[in-house]
């Protein structure tokens, strides 16, 4: 039986570095007027609201995660910041339910480990 990991195409370190640098540039431009914030992780609630607008499907996903995992408002905001970063890594402006779902999975993994 063929190893599943061999079936997946892998992204090179150089390609990953290129995406990370592009995401950092996006964030730098996004926060250029705000000297207190350099990256998504440093956003406060008002910036999260402005920089991480989500659609109805994403909102439902977030509410389900809050209910099923017992997440706090702080965790909710962290998920949005991570979703914003995932979108930045893809080079897209709009945070979608796919980005939110990925961010929730990262949170779930952390929740299950701790």
C-alpha cells in the first residue's frame, strides 16, 4: 500500500518562505497607519472587527465552536486573528468560512492537547 504522505504534493521551504513574506507585507500595509500594531496577533477587538469581517456561514461556525468547545470571547477573537492570517497566507483579502474552519481546527488541536 502506498504511503499517503508520499501522495501529497509538498511545498518547498522556499515557497513557504515566499508566502510568509507576502503575508507579512500584507499585514505591514494593513497596519501602516497604526504604529501600535505590526501583525494580526496584536489586533485589539476594534481592529478585529474591521480587518476580519466574516460572512454568515463563518459566524455560524464560530458560534458552534464557542458552544461545543466552551470557548471564551478571547478565544473567539484569537480564532478570528488566526483566520485572518490564514487568508493572508493565501493572499486573499476576504476571510472565508474555510479560513475560519482551519483556525478552529488549530484551536481544537490546542484545546485537546492542553
